[in-house]
C-alpha cells in the first residue's frame, strides 16, 4: 500500500493542483500568507496548527472522507488509500486553453442529441496531453445546460504515492456532495450505488470523473437514469465501459502548439511565427504539458530567448531533463504510466525505446523482446491500451517522440549493456533478412552476393510475390532507413552493406534518387573498409543504376565499368550480365546505340548460358528500346514481344508493364495508334496497381504522344502534367525534359505558341545539361516547327538544321525522317519548292524503309502540296488522298487537316 508523497506536504500540493489553484490563490481563499502555504507544501512546517488545517480544508472544499483524510495526514497519520474528494464546484478553467475545437463541437453535439439518457464520454490520451484541462473547459462551456449542478471527483488513477480511489469511498464522497447526511450513507458498494442512482434520477447533473484507473473503478459511479453528462478522463482506453463515447486527444497541430507557447510565455514581441517557437514546440512533440513547462521557463527567465532555449533542447542528450518546473516534470508524468505496467510490459516498453525508428509491428517487437510475434502483439496492444503507443495503421504501433526518449532512458538506466546490445542486434538481424527477401522479389533479378549477415529470425511476415514485398517495404521504409542510419552512426559496416542492398529496389522505384546515391556511396565505403570486393561491386552496380535513372550518364558508366571490372576479376558471370545490361541502358541514354546494342547482346548471351529467363527478358526489353531508336521497328517489336512473353510466363507484372510500355511506343512510331493506346493503357494500369510512379510517368508520356497524334489535346495535357509532377517528385530530370518536350508539342498543335516555345526551351536546357543529344534534337526540331508557325523562318531553319545534324550523327532514322519532313514544310512556306520536294522525297523513301506510316503520310502530304503549288492539281490531289488514307487508317489528327484541304480543292474546281 503506497503512502502519499512527502506526507501532508505532498497531499496539500496535490489537492491544490487538482483544484487548479496557485499558492497565492489558495492563501487568499484560506486567509493565510503565501509563505505559510509554501512552507507547508515544502515540508518546512511538518505539524500545522489545527486552525490552519481547517482553513485550508474549507478553501479546498473538502468534505467527508476527503476532509478526514486531510486532517489525518496533517497529524502525521498515514492515509490508507486514495482520498475521495468530490467538490460541488468545477476546477478553475484556464485562460490559455488552446485548440480542440473539433472535439468540443463533437461533445456539444452529443449533449444536444442525448435525448434524455445519460451521456458518458471517455476522454483518453497519453500523459500530458491535456485530458483534465479539456474536460474542465468543456464542462464550463456546458454547465448552463445542467441545472442539477456540477461535481468534480479526482479518482487518482495516476497520483504519485496514492492508490486509486476505491469505488465505495468515491460513492460516499459523491453522496456527501449531493447533500446526503453522513449518517444516512449506507455501508457497502451495492447499497451506495443504489442510493447514488436514486438521488440522481430525473436530474441533469454534469459529473467529471478525473484520472480513472479503469472501467471497474468508474462503472459503479455512473448515474442510472436521467439526463446527466459524465466526463471520464483516463490514461487507459476504457474499452469495457459500456456505451461510452470515446474522445481520444492527440498532440496539438503545430500552429496551435505555437499559440499555446506564446500565450503561456507572456513575452512581449514573441509571436507564433518565431522560428524559435516553432522549434521548441517541435522538440516538445507538440505535447501541451511539455510546451507549458518550457513556456513557464521563458516567463520566469526574462534573459532567455526562444531561439536559445530551442538550441539547448536540440543539443541536450536528454530533452526530458530540461522539461521541468519546480517539482513537476514530463518524465515524472510518464513514470506514473510506466509504474502501472507489469514487469514483462515494462521490459517491452524499454526495448521499444531502443528501436531506431518510430514504428514497430509484432515482428519487430518480437525481435526486440526475444519473444514470439503472438506474445509481442499482446504486449503492443496492452501498451496501446495504456496510451503509451498509438496505432496509426492496423497492426502498426508508434511511440510519441518524448515517450520513446523516456523508454530509452529507462533502458539505459535499468538494463545491462549486454541486454540492450542483444535486443538491438536481434532487431537489425530481423530487418536485414526480411529486407533481403523483399528486395529479391522487388528487384525481379538474381543478384550475386554474400549471405545476409546475422542470425535468421525465428519469425518473419510471409511475402508472397513482388506486390506484397513492395507494399511491406513501403510501410517499413522509415524504419529501414532509421536502422541504416543507426548502423552508419555506430560503424557497423556489414549491416550498412546488407541494409542498403535490401533497400536498393525500393529506393530505385520511389526515390528520392539523391538520397539513394548517398546510401549507396556509404555502402561502397563500408565494403572498402571490409575489403569485401563482391559487396563493393554490388554497391557500385546499384549506384550506377540510380545515376542512370537521374540522367547522370557519364558517372553511371564510370560506376558500372568499375563494377564490371571487379565481377570479371571474381569470375562472377551473373554480376557481369547484370552490369552489361545497365551499361547498355546507359549507352542508350548517351545515344551510343551501337555500343548499347553490343553490351545488351553480351548480357543476353550470358543470361542464356546461365538459363536466367528473367535476365533474358530484361536484355530483350532494353534491346527493343535501342532498336526502335535506330528505326529498326520490326526488330524492336520482335524483341519486345519476346520479352513480354517471358514476363507473362514468369507472372512478372512489372516486367509486362515495361514491355507493353515500349511496345506501345514502337506502335505509335509505326502509326498503329489504336494498338499503341491499348498497350500503353494496359501498362499504365499495371503501374498504378503496383504503385510504380516512375513507370506511370513513362506510360503517361507515351500515351500523351498517342493522344496528341489522334487530336485528344485536353487528355494529352492532363497526362503530361501528371508525368511532369511525378518526374519532379522523383528528381528525374530526364523525365522532366521529355514531359516538357511533349507539352510543347501539344501546345504547338493547339496554337498556344508562346507556351509551346517556353516548354520546349526548358526541355532543351535540361537535355543539354544532361548531355542527352537525342532529347536536344527533338526539342530543337519542335522549336523549329513553332518558329516556322510564328513566321520566324531564319530561326526555324537554324533549329531544324541543328536537329537534323544531331539525328544524322546518332543514326536515328525515325527522327531524321521527321526532321526532313519539317524542313520540307519550311521550304514550302518560304517558296523554295525545289528544296521542299527534295526533303519530302528523302523523307518518303526513308519512312518506307523503316516502316513509319505516319512519316510516310506526312511526306506524301508534303509532296502533294508541292505539286499543287506548281499547278499539278491532279497529282497533288492524288498524293493528298494517299496521305489521307494512311492518316485515317491510323486514326491520326492530321486526317482532318488533309480532308479540309481536299474539300477546298473540290469546291474551287479544276484550274483554268
């Protein structure tokens, strides 16, 4: 049986605070000096005079058992249990009450709709969240609706040195407060319950039961009938309290937390927008108790600044030590919740504080605590029940920053170093092994590499395929990165390598890629430190992959060539094949198509030798892309269809989406717009199902190209703006350049030439920054088209000439044929018919050679216009009709332009 803290001194201090009185206010109410009250609370005077005790009891409104207990404590006698001290007046409302508007409105609406029944509201939250302040504030707002009066009863669920109030004693105090004479209060719980409910029948009373230990303590105190309102505050989820509406209080939003600090600090000139205020509230975890303590420190230390106190909090090894005033502290409030736990839960609580991240599931908790997941889940739910954890998603539990710091401090103080190290080691072993399993599914490729270090966990979540693996990795991303940061900070090189490798696929898909580069570089340094050449090569390979995605082609090639050299030294053919595949992709990005095809064919050969069908699909997929760039459309389609077939055989949905994406692009280039749209929509759907944002950006861009060609301009702009936003989020400058390029193209088609020129110039700048000559050529080509349309013929000629020169250098026949057509159109509008006809004839021959029907139709239309310009109407009309047939077959928007031209010719009749 616990005794009150520091005897009478502690009890007086506790009762004063419960009454929400300052020492000055209590002294005034009792007719005593402030010094006398202060001396009594500090224990300087340990045997107060009987008259002083009487005056204090009257000022505190103590009656019945509460008064008797107070007087006994003043005589130095121990109080046997928690003192039940119900009062007929509410504690003082606080002027600084901040926020909680939604919860207050929710409570007011519930009261208005109660319909003559007892309303019970369980107000819960972690220590220091402001449960009592909320209940008292709400009660003051609602008091006029309850003519039966208000009663406040402290149940001492978490009062230092006192056990919770016994329901029988609580009922005695409530009955006394309700006007029942002491002699008429019956003995026994059941009799007192019956009398209490009888007294409240038909009344409208507002009852606050503060700091309940649990539902069993509260249930006997509830009215049976009538229109009363009961507000119960507790640090526990009162899930067994029948028909109680739940109001769970969370930390304050940042702006409200800043407002609370400013009001409590009372500093002239200090505003909620002050950076120091924002930092203090962040470091306080937006917890009202912590904010209030720091605010009062600022109020009582005029020489301190908000910025200075924020810096001290940020630099402190233990922030909680600085969050204290007089003999009240945040840590002490948390200690009361911790003391309620049994030893097994206390151990789990301390070990959760060792987790480098903010969240844990049952598997991570089991690893930390050395138990099975089922037992860990029970423990997590018990801690949640005590508001020591929140559950932001089913099965995932989070500690508030300050509670986690408190748990870690307890672990440091109470657990041997070896126990803490073993717990942390088990957690990191768990994350390394499950991340490696997820990575193998996400990456969809066989990787060379050493076995994952550390003990294999006894239990891990089952990941059945890439979709589940990716979903798990996304949920655990913050925890995995926190564990990696911990490994880096503590110099655990093997763990740095393993955790970075386990994150590679997720970072590749979701970015940000700049962050991925930093992690891979750290893994390279760790491998060097250990002289682990295979891990060194793997990390270089992953680094080169990310740099390729970012468009840093030269750096990517350098990293991949170094990785390839190490794999060759080690005789690791799988590593060689994987690296050659990415080197091929990089060389494609630098427009070195022959070298790209060579590397990819070498990779394909090794994969075939190894029987690695997934590797073969990858190599074929990239080969198809290279071949479409060189205008080998039939070969490109063949490679991509082979890749698609393998991906379907393997059930690899992401691979299918990638192959469909490039197939759609090839079919667009050959004028098969309907087939292209079908493939690209399938690809986009799969990417969205998988949450692959990079794939979505590519598919949206290619689909926009098809829709632009078929005249669906609003849909084109919408798709491109989505692609541009995704590329910017990922830091993918290559994707940004191409989205801007296509936006310029569609805005040119809709006649918005200023916007088109702006987009194309932006695309040109990024392409030149990246050294992407292919992108540069296309930006120049369409800038030439825009400038031709606006009458700037010299600039148009210069742009088209530069574009044609680059495309010739690259050997890109598809681009070359389009540039020739656009150049021919320019010559036509400037009156140089001979040059115009020459360009269109070259374009026609090349378009037919590579199978590009759209460019063939453009060339025919251009030749028809040249014929009409020199008076050859019959020939011109025939050529235009050939072009119209191809455009119509493809569903191209240009069909409408050519149809109108032919209609105009027919209306004009034959030439004279």
